[in-house]
């Protein structure tokens, strides 16, 4: 299985969908994985998986905002379809 570290700047729509699906109400402290990268820096991330890849998405205030905005846009689309 492939493991990929992803910064919020490089999120694809597919990974963002996985994040919002797994964490519809946001993530908790227990969901956060902390590790040291090859450069010796400490990274905090949340994990989402596909059949062949584990994505570790770095946590940042921008990630939280992007997930929130994406979730709200998705709700607006659903409301428009229902009307």
C-alpha cells in the first residue's frame, strides 16, 4: 500500500471528498497522527484511505477552512437539487 503525505495546497477533489466523508463534523484530537518527517520536522496529519493508498493530510487552519467551505458548498448544491 502506498503512503502519501499531502499538504492542503495540493488537495485534490477526491481527497477532499474522502476527508469530508470521514470527518463530516471535523476531526478530533484522537484523529490526529503526529510523526517526524525525513527532514526531522514534526508533522500533524489526519488519515484517509483508498483501496491502494493511505493519505496523510497535513493539518493547518487552511485545511479546516477548506473542509468547512467544501461541506457548505455541497449542502447548498443538495438544497438546490431538492428545490
